[in-house]
C-alpha cells in the first residue's frame, strides 16, 4: 500500500506514536503537538483516480494515507460515509464561482453550520470506533466561545463510549450558538453555563487536565483544534477543491484563528496538491498575519471583534508550521517555544523566512472594514457572507498577485449564525436554514455554575458515566 507515517511530538519527547495514540492523546505528553513523521504523497495517478469521486471517497483516500493500521480500508470508507451523511448539501463542500478567478468553498453545510463539523464529525466516528474496540469510555471536556462546542456536541451526542461536557461563558455566546448546544436532548451531553468569560472556561479546562487525580478518575480527553485528527480531516476539502477545479493549480484564502484550517492547506500542499499560495486573513487580533509578513510575533491582549471565532492571540497550531520552518529540528523548536513563553516574543530567523513561510501571504481587517466589505460584496455580487468568510475573501482580493491563478476562499460559517452583524452590514437578514430555525422554542438543558474548579469537577463526576 502506501508508506505510512508514524507520529512524533514537535518538541522531541515522542518519536514513535501511532495514529491511534495521536488521536486519543490530543496533545503530546511533552506539551508538543503530534505531527506525522513524513508527508504522505498523492500522486498524479492517485488524483486521476479520484476525478469524479464523491466527498466521502476523497476523504477515505486522504485518511488512508495517515492512519497506519489503526483502521482498515473498509473501516475508513464506512467512517467517512457516516461522517458526512448528516450534511445539508449533496456536494458536502460546494464550490461556487464568484467570477474573476475567485471561488467560494462553502464549508458550512454540516449539522451545526460551521466548518468545524468537517473535522469533528469524522473525529466522533473514529473515537467511537476506537473506544468500542478497546472497551473504554472517555469524558470529553471542552470550552467554547461559540462554534466548537456545538460541533463537538453534534458529533458526539448519543455515542455510547463518551460523555461530552461543554463549558460556555454564560450570556457571552450568541442565542443561536447557545441553542445549538443546549437543545440537544441526549443523555451523554452536558452543558455548563459558566459565570465568567471564555478565558475563564479555558482556564478551568486546563486546570482539570493538570489535576491528575480528576483526569484519570473520569478518563478526561479533549477534541480541541490541536488534535492531529482534525487537521487530517480538513486536508480533504483542499484536495476536493483541486479536483473540482479540474486539477488546475490554485491559491487558497483562509480566515484564521488557531491556524488549524490554514495549516491543513499547508499539509495538502506538502502532499503534492499544487497550491501556489496560502493567503491568511486575520481580524484585529493579527499576530499571525504580522508573523508571516515580518517574522516576528509578540503576545498582545485579545480584543473582542465581530469575527469572534478568530479572537485569538497565540494560534496554537502555528507550532506545527514552525516545526517545519525550523527544518523539523525538535530541540530548536522546544527552545524557541520556551523562549517565547519566557519573553513573549517569537522570531523566525531571516534565512528561514525564505523557505516554507514564503508559501504564505497575509492581510488583516478592522471591524469597520469587515462590515464595509460585507456590504460591498452584497452590493457587487449579491452574496451574503458571515464576517469570518468576508475576511478571507477580502484577503484573497488584497494579496493574490497572480491574476491567472484561481483563488479558493473558504467560507467557514453560515451567515445565519451571525445574523445581527449581517443585517447591520447589508441591511438584510440571511436565510435561516430550517434546522437552525427549528431550534427556537425547543427546551434548553444546561446547568449554571460559578467559575470554580472544585464545583465544576464535582458536577462532571456526578454526570460522567465511568465504568
Ligand atoms: C474556528 C473558526 C475559524 C478559525 O479557524 P482556525 O482553524 O482556528 O484558524 C474561522 N471561522 C469560523 C466561523 C470558525 O468557527
């Protein structure tokens, strides 16, 4: 078959993990991130075979190159088919032509209408299959500022081998986002409205992972965006876009927060997909954009914006790209990260800026510019997009210098999830998918708790079914 990668930690503490270890572990034990030991390639014959294939088949072809012997080819096909069966569009990820060489890859037709469903639906299937095989159960705990929580709940509701506990900051997620989490009526779904901010929720989750007794007692695990399984699942839609473009070289434009989606495009390129450039778009929290254009990142306070899924100061997945930027030298990477933590400044040496980094371009926008651009897009093209997607399209326009190379901008959320901003920017309300409209009036299930570790751990002990 194919040469299969093993998994290693970017910081050098793990050198021979399996895909199963990486998927179930999430973060490597040395605090680094799992990456494959080699980039598996998609040859032109492989790609010719995939022309005309449907989304689950493209998914199965990509996944088969990453999972070693964790899943058989038959299992992979079954898991891929199941993962995308709940999407609301027959193409799963439709590619629409916006004219002038610009395309929109709509990644918002999953059960919760953000691109997070692409990774979490597949991860949910894989986790369940693995845990059943091992006869184990896990308690998955996560903090959300909006989209991740609902995507994780949709992927894990009613699965026999997991309990899922999602902490959201009370009163600080949108009404649609809250209902998407709290109206799910499944015995293994547990929502907690924390009296605090998103940062409080994240700190609580980190503290639970640091509490070894609690951690082993409830078999704690996470599905946050540092899990390599999520990256792998997101590579698929870049391969898919290439196939839909009849295998022409192209560039991508990606609205970026934790750098997972943009890094997935990089992985597609490393596997042989001819991506000319990866254009990343930031909101006012534009550390990554600065890092790519100047080689330097200093930690700054996060400011709230109208594209809240990208309100992030330190993009956790950047460490994976940095590993390649530094020539896969784990010792150098570990030293660079330690220095970054100590001094709050990250510098990419000048010679390295000419390598991997040169694949990337970047742009950023203020809230005012985002809203203005959403209005312009509606006026000029008649399309309504959410604020995150608008940043990607604008970045594509600002930074694609090759006029004859098509640019694929990824649409990361359905505009109905950000209806208020859309209405302010365009003067009209987006169409609301029936599945979202149906949430209004359903009973909500959640408990409200203060941001207190002992109280929240006690609550999780009481709801988690640990055999
Ligand atoms: C999570 C999210 C992003 C950011 O994606 P990253 O992989 O974290 O860079 C962008 N847009 C939306 C709508 C999201 O939910």
